[in-house]
């Protein structure tokens, strides 16, 4: 892990959706730092708020959403990182130089987000690419337009487009198809190429491997890892624990709208500290293949205190109070009775 | 072969001039869970769609409980059609965004003219089986997560108590707990109704754990 300042510092991010008769608590008091060169994975059960987190950072939430908290993005880093594939002096925001003030993504006016941040500084690999690709243009046109909008010349862009296609595992000839002529997995790879084209210093990847078979999954993950090693910061949102284990530096486990544990990848897989993390790992077919007992609570009606209590065999009356979690540093656990490493090791016969 | 089974007998299929299945046999007996693996493009989904009677093979045939099926879904009697259900990987592509989750689950019941009260009861029962909380049932697809929507699709697939359930990468986009839960729900259903289940997946660990035997299509 690097010791540099965070590129993105999320503090107290909270998202609520208003429904006609209820309020959905989709993300609650979330803290997360991510540094250049770091790959942070966010994992958790379906519906825990992973995608909403990514969409909040990009200002892409629907109108019934209310967002509070801060997400400060350093804007002096894009041009200063070295070794990055195809670095061309960074983004419009980055030209402010080293003294440029950070941008609060949550307070940024929609126009500024759309013109200067999204795509350029913060790239998104979306979860359902089929619905986000413009249907009337071929993959090649989409890609070349994106490359030209981000500093490639007319002569250079087509070459760069072919190179990107190969990078993401597409046959360059497939770029001449329209989005509806692509399989789910091909559309996913095209969406990945489009997100990588502007070479953004921060990449949000929301389930970037949906619809891909294992070799392509690994290919895409390794591609993200290489972007990281070249200085980018990557937030990988995934339901796939094996994916997180393969490439992440640290893993944040989300449960019922909150991060409950954030730990270095190896530590999390070997000795999870939060009872929920342990239960989630137990659900893997390689392990017990046992679902986390019970159901996640309704996000419209969360209990007071620890939201995992109803499913937790370690719960005590103390758990009726929300466990503290600031999560700035990896290694924290939001639990009154976390698992100890020694305790876990004791269960494994020598 | 005798006994209750869904089977592909020497089926071939192509897209244009490209042949993806060449005289393939696959046999899913009532009460067994068969895993199907194979590289991308090896024709796993095509085979599942043939078995689900969504397409007809170029040659060969599908046989359902001993009888050769000659038409596609719309052409065969309802009683035959409802014996086979299929669950796909992407629930977004498989649902109408204008319907609520309750309506999505009840869709096949409406199609067969089930009285409203009975349909409501069955929907509630299935929602409970697949682990959908009641607050989700009145929402539309855009306001639920993929995992929640896939559970609704599973409930819909089970609505007519199919004798055969085909799962084409149906848990590939689910988290580990939801995947294990969906597998457990399907396993429980399979045992209770002595159903035949096909599980298509590229995850060897999942197939080893879930299927009675694994067929490799490559
Ligand atoms: N527009 C909306 N209105 C109301 N509720 C919403 C809306 N969008 C999402 N939600 C709810 O917010 C919660 C978090 O959804 P989100 O899409 O972030 O889940 P996720 O963790 O990404 O799940 P998955 O792994 O299944 O993709 C879910 O309970 C979902 O039903
Ligand atoms: S705080 Fe209590 S209920 Fe929550 S996970 Fe820890 S022990 Fe379990
Ligand atoms: Mg999601």
C-alpha cells in the first residue's frame, strides 16, 4: 500500500431514496479513502448499497435520492502520476496545478460533473452495459469519439481504439458492430474500453466482469490491476469474492448500507474480524456453501443498533447500540464482539 | 432411455453458417441435478434454449418424459410448456420494467387465467420461498438490485411447479450468500418435487458442490 494522500476521501456519505410510503436507507455514514495506485474492493450481499455508492460518487442517482456527506477528490494528481499508460498531461481539472483545491463530488454542480469530472477524472465501468451504450453508433465510433474528446488526434485515435479493444479482450473487428449486435460479455468489454479511454486517475468499476467467462474475468481484473500499478486508483464494486481476492489491496465489506469491515485482502480472507464477513466467506462453494442465515433487513425499516444482530450468533444486548466505525484506515471492524485471529485459527485443526 | 426425463437427442444447431451444436445428447432425469460446463461459445446456452423449447434444433429432437416434442413453446399444449422452466443470467433483460415485482412473479399465472385471489396467495408464498421481503414486492425493477430481481425471476420460474428447471448461469451475477441461498431454494424444490435440474456454470467449484454429475460441452 502507498503512503501518499488519498485521491478520494469519502466521509459520512449517506444516501436515502424517497418512496411514496417509505424511505430506503441505501448508504449510511460511509467512510472510505482511496490512494493512487490502490485497488479497493467493495463486496457485500445483493442490495446492500454497493451500486448506489458508485452512482452517488458520479452524481448519477435518480431524482428521489438525497445525498449527504463529502467525497473530496484531489484534482492535482491526474497530471502528476508517472508511468501511466498514455498519459497526456491529465485532465482539465488537473491543470490547476499542485495547489488546486479538491472537488467535493457530492456538492459539485451537475454541469461541472458532466463536463469536467465524469469520464475524464472519474471513469465508470457500469454494471449493465447493454442499457448504457448508445445504440445508433458502432463501438468504433463511440470509442474514437471518446478518445478524440480526451486529447487524441484524429490520426492517432483509430490506432488507440484498436489497441484498447485488444487490451479489454475484444477482436478489433467487433468494434464495427452496433451495441445490439454484441453479446452481454462483448458489451461489457466495450464499456470497459470506453471507461479506460480517457485514462482517468480514478476508476469506479461496478461489476466489470458481469457476463464474462472465467478467462475473460481474470483478463479484465488483471487489466484493472495494471491501471493501478501505473498509478490510477480503482474502486472495484463486486459480488465476486474471488475477484476481490485476486486483485484488491484492501476489501471493504458492506452490510445493510454500511461498511462493517475494511481490511487488507489477505487478512480478510484468512481471518475476517466481523461476524458478517466470516458468514459471507462461508457461503462460498469452496467453503461451506451455506448462505448467511436469515435475510438482510429491509432497508426501509432498519433496526436500531447493529443491523446484523438478528442473524448473528455473537449478538448480546450491547449490540442494540450501533457499533462505531470511522473506517479511515484499513483494518477496522464495526462490531462489539469481533472475531479474533487466534480464535479462528483454533478452529482449524493443525 | 426410460423413465421421466428431459433429453436432447442428437440435436444440432447453427447460427447462420456457424454450427454450434453437432449431434449432442443430454439427459436430465427427474430428481437429478446435472451440471453443464464448457468454454464460452461452446453452445451451452443454445442447448438450454432448445431444451426449454424456445428454439427448434436443425436436426435431432427434444424429448419430454419419453415423447418427442415437435414444436416450440407456443405450439405445444400449456400442460407441456409449463413442465419446463428456464432461468437466465440477466434478470434485467428478462423482466418488463413497467411491472412490479409481484406482477412479474404472477405473470405466468395471469397467462393461464388463475383467479386473482389465488394468484396473490401463490405470489406471497413464492416470494417467501425465494427470500424477497414484502417491501420489495410493490417496487419496479429500477428500484431493486440485480440480486433482488433475480429472486423474483426464480419465483416466476417456479410458479407452475415445473418438472424441469434449466438455470443458465443464473447465479453468476449474485453474491456468495445469495448464490448459496438460490442454490438451496432450487435444491429444496428439486427434492420435494423430484424435479430435474440443469445448472450451467463456468464455476467448477459451484458445479462440484451443487450438481450430481457434470457434463462438459467442449
Ligand atoms: N431508485 C431507487 N428507489 C428506491 N430504492 C432503490 C433505488 N435504487 C436502489 N434502491 C434500493 O437501494 C438498495 C441498494 O441497491 P444497490 O443497487 O446499490 O444494491 P447492490 O449492493 O449494488 O446489489 P447487487 O449486488 O444486487 O447489484 C436496494 O435495497 C435497492 O432496492
Ligand atoms: S455488533 Fe453484535 S450483532 Fe453486530 S456483528 Fe458484532 S456481535 Fe454480531
Ligand atoms: Mg449492484
